[in-house]
């Protein structure tokens, strides 16, 4: 199958499996904000981010190596899977010994054991789902995404809505959902046939760790970039009424709408990462990157313009403002975060270059730039501007990472980028952000004009790529 058609086919399959699941996940925010006040919601997010911080450490990010080597036929899949499983089990064993220390962290007090189970089941599901994808079983991978999200919804309704267990109910729901997902994949894909201690060998172990270890600090730095905002908002002094536990919940609520862009990006990136690895030896790879990147950036910019334009009605739908009025100001902080997520997604696309060329150390270096910028600006801007300062710091950090990667990544795959169009898109979207922040009551004409400009300027790249996919060989 033609590589463009293969990419489109995989994207559609992932979209079918992921879109419904992502929408349910998105709508779960309404459930959480209906049964948790802004302070509880903030704690729930901090615990979730903490778990995501721990996972790369205990797993050595080896799930990424499963994709990189599992997709290639020259590597033994049984060796890849077995090495990954026993490596992760070793990390989880060490984590079990450290679990009592969790209770000394203020926002984790009373949640230590549940956090360990959360990490354990998340690792279990991640290893299983990535190996299924590496075997090319994309339909099963997508089906699991649907079933896992449905089970998460059911468990949330039981433990949060019915039993009123709040943050503990959320943790139990995720634990049960991930465990069921991992067991489903194990049984259906017969993963036990690929697991054997004898299949673990030093050569495979070293090869996989050489690829994945640089991704550990890279992953941590990305998490720090998101985590530092919430942590500093919660504990730093700032403008009265803008910083504290409730402000952290408001900031978290504001970040939910931008996650729609991340949702679109994740669906595509799953397919794109597979295609870029499979085509890694192709002489046509730079041209492939050029066309796909142009369409990808255009779609993201169009989506960002619509989200910014619709931020006020979307906030009213998503957040339970009637029950918790403090969420009513979240829309003012959302547009800047939409821009931040846009550049985060573009940076993620560029990270595929490092995965394809096995230059994962560069992911670490460029992620370090983002983390340093984020923490530095947070310390400066949060005391002065509160929540909005955190949003600006996040945008600046992801933009810095994007600039570093757009320069560095093209040394390994020299694809073309229309930087003038990127600059115009950025300026127009920033203008739309300014309208929402500074003049929310007189915004309609300006926002419509912005959406029209972005759509017209970017529509061509999307159409050209669609024509290439539909073109007969």
C-alpha cells in the first residue's frame, strides 16, 4: 500500500477507536467539576501528573522502544516484549519499596497505595497496548481504546457520582479501567506467548535502553513543564484572588478545552510515528515529511482558531459554572493555553524525527530548553499576573522547544517548512487570544475574521495532501 494511503488508513482506524474515547474523556471533565470543587479538582490533577512523572522513571520509557524496534521485522518480537516486561517489573518492584514515602508529600497524603496501583496498572496497559500496535494490530488497539474509556466512564459514575468518593473514586476508576484493558489485550492478542524469561538477553536489553533512556529525562521535562505551572500556582504568593488551591483548579479547568487539539494530535501521531519508522530507510522520506507536516500544521491552526473563537460557549458547556461559580473566569486563560498546546503538538511531530533517526538524546536537550524557560518565567510571571502568567510561561516554553526542534530536527531529515505561513498563523492566533482576554464582550467580529483568515491561509495544504492520498498509483 502507498505510504500516504497507509498513513491515512491507520489514522482513520485510530480516529475511530480514539475519537469517541477522547470525547468521553473530555466530557468526563463535566462529571469531575460537578462532584469536585476547584480545590479537589486541582488535587486530582496534581496526583495524575505525579503518576505520569513516576511512570517514565520506573519503566525507563521502554514502551517507546517497543514501538521503535517492534515494528521492524529484523528484530525478534518475543525478545522485545519479554525484555520490556521484565525491565518494567524490576522498576515497579523498586517503586513498591518507596511507596510509603508518598504520604509525606502534602497532596499525596492518604493516596500513596492507590497511586502505586495507578502506576502499576498504567504500566501494564501501556506495555500491552504498545506491543499490540508494534505487531500492526491497529484495529485491536483502537477497539481497546473504546472499551477502556467506556469502562472508565462506568467506574467514574459508580465511584464518583454514586458513591461520592471524590479523588479516591477517580484513582480507583483509572486503576480498574487500565487493569481490565491490559487483561483484554493479553487474552485477545495472546501476549503470554511472547513472554519468556529465556528470551531476555543482554544485547536486546542494551539496545532498547540505549534508545529509551534519553527519553526518560525528556518525558520528565515535558511533565515538569506542565506540572510546575500547577504547583507554583498552588503554593506561590501572587495577586489577591488569583493564586492558591482554587486558582489551581481554575487553571486546570482552563486547560481542558486546549486538550481537544492534543486529542487530534495524539490520534494522528500514533499513525504517523508508525509510518515514519517504517519509512526510515526511504530516500523519499524528506518529501514525505514536507507534505505531511504542512497539512498537519494547517489542520492544527484551523482547529486552534475555532477553539479560541468558541472558548466562551465551550467553557459554559464543559465546566459546571452554576454549581461552582469560580470556574466562570476560566475562559480568560484558555486561549493562551490553546496556543501553548498548538506548539506542543508541533514539537511532538518533530520528535518523530529523533525516534526515526535514533537521536533520542536530542529530545532530551530540546525538552530541557522548554523546562528551563517554563520554570524561569513561572517564577517571574505568576507573582505578578497569577494564572495568566502561568499560561504565558507555558506558551513561551513550548514555542522555545518548537524553535529549537525546527532548526535541529531538519539536520537529520531535511524537509521543507513554510516559516512565513507559520509566523502569520501565530500572529493572527495571538490577536484572537488578545480579543478574548481584553475585550470578551466585543469579540465576535474580530474572532470571525481571524477564523476566516486562518482557514483560507491553511486550507490549500490540507487539500493538496488529501488529493495525494486519493490519487491512484
